[in-house]
C-alpha cells in the first residue's frame, strides 16, 4: 500500500489523509481480486521498520486499522472473507491485538477468500521467529525441509503469492514475504496506492497472464528439443 504519504503531501494534505484514502481503496481491490477467482490478497500495511515512524503517524495508522476492522466486520462475514494478520503481533498495542484476534477468530471459518494483512511484518523477522519455533521443537536435522519451515512461518497453510504488485515507483521487495516470493511474478507501477484502481489491477493481471512461469524447469510447451528428431532446437533448424 505504498505511496499514501506522498499522495497526501502532493496535495498539501497531512499524511494521515493519504492513509485514509489508502484504506478506502481496499474494498474495491478485494472485490476485484475475488471477482477474477483470486483466493488470497495480502496487503503490506505496516512493516516492522515502520515502528520507527513518528509516534503520531503510527497512532493514526493503528486507529485507522481499528476503525476499518470494526466497519468491515459485517462485510467480511457476508462476503465469506477470512481476515488474518501476518507479522510480529508482540509489538502491537494490546487494544489492536485484541480486536485483530477477535476478527481472526470470528472469520476463521469463512471459506471464500482470505484477506491477509502484513502488520508489524518483516520477512527476516518472520523467518527468525520460524527458526526459533523449530529450535524449540528440536527436530532431527533430516526433518528440517522446506515444507517443515514453511509450516512454521506466519503464512502456514496459505499458498505462496503468484503476483506481487508494488505501487509508487519503488522497485524492491522491502522485506516482504522473502521466503514465499521465491517464484512470484512482480509488477511495478508508478501509481500511488491511493490512486490504484480495479482497472490497473486488471492491467497487472493481464501482464501476469502473458508471463511464462517455469519455476526453474523447462516449459513443456516450448521444449528445447521439440520440433525435430535430431536433438536440434527447432528454432535453430528453421
Ligand atoms: C505506506 O505508505 C502505507 C503505510 C505505511 C500504512 C498503510 C496502512 C494503513 C493505512 C492501515 C491499514 C489498514 C488496512 C485495513 C489494511 P507510505 O506512508 O510509506 O507512503 P510514502 O512512501 O508515500 O511516504
């Protein structure tokens, strides 16, 4: 949800106006992702590094989150949306943690869609917490596999992201889903999050659909040796 602050500053408004407008974009994007058959939307709302922002801005963001959860709760229930948080919950203020845990519990059995919010989140922090959990479980070394560690991450049970969209012109991952993004496709746009619309989401999805995802393997439809029986790549034998 990058670019809220700049959106406001460009208009001579306080930064919280950008965050407010940013939150206002969420329901349209959730509906759009649901509408094309998407099952999970993860929003990077607040990174573990964001705790270093001025106290006033952090309080505004937390208050916005609280109000949004209260306002949207009935919509989550009506829309079959399960809400969950990934991130370091220990750092959250008690009132925010309680409302989050309540919404997570009440929406747990909603099966149509998962809205996953990265809050107080850092990819490295998530991996370290997973390794600590593993250490406490004391597994045999051969038990430690990719599946084992993935099962201890905050995203356990949630599929890895197919497409990661970064708004506001930045072209980096900024500690987001480091483990889970191993084979994700990336889409970068200069659009600031408060201006990100369903139309632009569709553009991103369209570009994603044109990509060839091989997960490190050979594309079966475009085999290197297809097209002749001499083992010569077809494009060279033409
Ligand atoms: C990034 O913009 C946005 C944030 C740090 C906060 C976004 C989170 C919320 C508005 C609350 C979350 C609510 C829900 C329901 C998901 P920025 O401030 O980094 O913008 P800038 O890069 O232009 O300064």
